[in-house]
């Protein structure tokens, strides 16, 4: 899953936005589980990037709702 920029978020429709949000949440859960088991993640900065992208998606979703 790629990290999205604001411009890319605005181009997505609502269904795609929700789909990306679910995919990123699943990816974040997998990364956190890998860390909890004691393994080292393949990319250490990926968790932070994923969290920020999820926040961007939620913000865009809330903007559209208003």
C-alpha cells in the first residue's frame, strides 16, 4: 500500500476512500502484531507513515461529510 498525498486523496471517490482506509488499518495491525511478537519490522518508519496516512484519510472523509 502506498502512502497517499493530499492531492491523491481529493481524487478518490467515497467508496475508494473507505476501501483504502480499511486496507491501511489492516496493514497497520499486521505491522503492530509483528512488532509485538518480537520481530523487527521490514521498514521501521512504515508504522508512522501508515498512521499519518490513516489520519489524512479520516480527515478527508470528515470534510466530505460536512
